[in-house]
C-alpha cells in the first residue's frame, strides 16, 4: 500500500465517521419518533417465543441497531419487565432484524449512485431540523441520518485503496484466501475485532461489502467476516450488563452463547452453505459471487439473513436449555442476594437518547414511590399492639428502609445529573427539573414514615398505648393519608396525562381533619384525658402524617407537570 498515504487513511476514517454518524442519527431519531411504542412492544412481551422473535425483528429493523435492541432488552430484564426466557426469543429476533441493513446497502448502495438521492434528502431535512415542533424535528433528523448514512457509504467506496494501482493489497490478502478453515477463522476474528472497535455490526457489514466490491477480499472470506460480526455485536450488551442484576447478565450471556452456537455449526458446513447461497444468488439473477464481485453484496446479504434465520429456527426450541446453561454460568452474586437495595431500571447507565433515559428514570421513580408506600403500610402496623420482639424487628426494618431511601434518592439524582449533561430540548429540561422535585418529595415521604415510626417507638418504650377516641382519630387520619399515597402510586404508574385535582381535594380533607384533631387535642389536655407525654407523641404523629400527605400531593403535582411536557 505504498501509494496509500496517511491523508488517504484519514479520508477512510472520515468516511466511516460520516456513515456511523448517519446511522446513529437515524437510530436515535427513530427512537424519538417511535419511542413509547417501541417500549410498549417490549414491555408487553409474553412467553410466546415466536412473538418474541417478531418483536426483536421489528424493533431492530426500526432502530437499525441490534446492539441498541439488546441493551434495551437487558435493561427490561434488569427491571423485571421481561423474564430471561422472554428475552432470549427477542434476542433471536434482533439478530434477524439487523440483516435489514445489509439488504438496504447491497440493493441500493451498490446498484446506483445513491448520493443523487441522499444529498437532496439532506437538503430537504436541513430546514426541518430547526423546527420548534419536537416530532417534526425528529423526522428531520431521521431523513438527515438516512441521507448521511448513504453519503458515508459512497465516501467509503471511493476512499478504500484502488486494488488495480495497489496490487500488493491483494497479494497480502491472497495468501490467506486459500488456507481453508484457518483462513475462515482468521477473517472471522477480523470481523469480530472490527465490530468490537466500531461498536456497530452494521458499520462493519458496510465495510465488508465495500471491501468485496473493491476486490479486496473474495466471497467466502467476507462471509467469514460476517460470522465474526455476529460475535462482535454481543460485546456491547455484555459490557452494559456488567453493572446490571443477575438476570440481565444472564440475558446478555445468552446472546453471546446463541451467536457462538450459530457460528460453530455454520463453520462445520461453511463451504457447502456458501455454495448453496451462490446457487440461490445466481438463480435469482444476481450472478455468481465466486466469479463476479458485483454479485457479492446481494449474496452476502442473503448469507447473513439465511444464517440468522436458520440459527433462530434451530435453537428456538432450546430456549429453556439455554436459560438453564446461562443460569449455571452466571450464578447469583452473594452480595446481590443479601442486598435489600438494588436499582432496577437505571443501573445499566444512560441509553442512546435523553427520552429513553428519562423514561427509565421515570420507571425507577415509580418503584421508589412503591417502596415508600410499603413503608407507610409498615408504619401503620406499629399502631397495633404487638409483642416487643416483633415491634423491634419492624422498627429496625423501617430504620433500614429510611437509609435505603436516602441511597435511592442519591443514585437517581446522580443519574438525572448525567442526563442533564446531555443535549436536552427545552421540554426535556422541564421534565428533568420536575423529576428532581419528585425524588426529593418521595424521599421526604420516607423520612416522615421514619419520624412517625420513631414516635410510635417512643410510645412503645414508655409503654404508652392509644385507645378510644385518639386511636380512632389516628386510624381515620392514616386511612386518609393512605388514600393520598395510593393516588400518588397510581399517578406514578400511569403513562397518560396526570390530573392532580383528586390529590388536591384529598389534601383539603386532610387539612380540615388535622385542624379538628389539633382543637380536640388541646381540649383533651385541658380536661386531663391523657398526660402531656402521651399528648406530645399523639400530636407529633398526626402533624407528621399531615406533612407526609403534603409530600405525596407534591409528587402528584410534579407528575402533572411532567406529563404536561411529554
């Protein structure tokens, strides 16, 4: 490659950068356009294997990134929305969905000068990018990404070395082209390494197609590279799953084993399978890929698709076996089994778009709300007469929960801070601000629960019990506060527009009842119905209950603000 200088190499890297940026822009804008629908499809998965496969195909076809799909799957498994078995079938579909890129490139990228269409597309998309309407801007980014993808591909085609003027390139590669299985394994490893480095099997596929089209490598070596790309694409999910829970790590490992098993059986029949693909390509009028480099792109796309479809058909009946294998390979961490606190949704880090990351944060906040709701139910149980040992155990659990809530608030706040460091729209900035208020108020509910528990603990230590009218009043107040928390929980779970008017009405009801209790309390002290010690604890409990209800209502009002900006 004597005539291929450093500037030419940089031009090649720049061409790849344009291709990757176009693909990234197209993928992210598709997630913005389809966002909630994509997540709804994944979240509504059942144990139906074929439905899982179809879901994986659809999602990956839409966002044009199997890595992004697998990371989404890992996050849903991590959150408990998908089981390990369900995730395996979606992974199988994701592998098939990623073959669409190869077909788009082979059918359009090499048949005619795509820049004749791509450049006008970029020109049309440019003014739409400055639109203030979010959905319109996302569509503009989608069209822009699609155009840049093919412009990058055209640059790649013209940036690779010209073999006719650089015969040493072919000479270097030809020594490995006839080494049989050793050559296949070598090119497979090259494909794996390239995919790990570029972090996109689609981009590596584009490079492979360009190399074939320019005569760098022949059909069988290119097919071996495709097998390597299938292995390389599993790395992203396994890296993402390193900090996830056990089931999420198992899902990522299942993806690796599934692709590895496919590569193993394919290598056994590799020469015969390639002849079959060549026969089909020639029969379809595409030419023989062993004889004509022009026939290679379609043949390679056909090989990629047939391999992934056959791998799915062969292994879909063994999903339970695969699940058992990865369960043995990835045992549950001792620390994880003992830990009472693990984030569910946001543990794998930021997703590719702020919208997706904020969605995961919202799901995590919803779980946070459920946690403090359970805390309040535990507090209510302290009001009943229970044995000393049981009381102490419940109080210790609430003390521990309050510390966990402090940790959850910090973790979610750190995550939201990272989201805030990305490029956010004005609308997303408002959503982010509301989410900070949400976690602050939810954590305050946890604090109030602990404060009420401490008041009950003081009463328990001093052998003070509530009965008669005071107990009846506390039961009514606890019921009203519980209603407010249930409204909060419902609002946290809903994906529709949140209306906080019901919560505000409940707040008025609680405030009125609190004022009645205050008046009665002062009268009871004057009449000597209970001593000052008991009255002080009683007063602390109903005041803290009213504060707790205020925090819950603040959550509903913040959610109203969040939903108004979605």
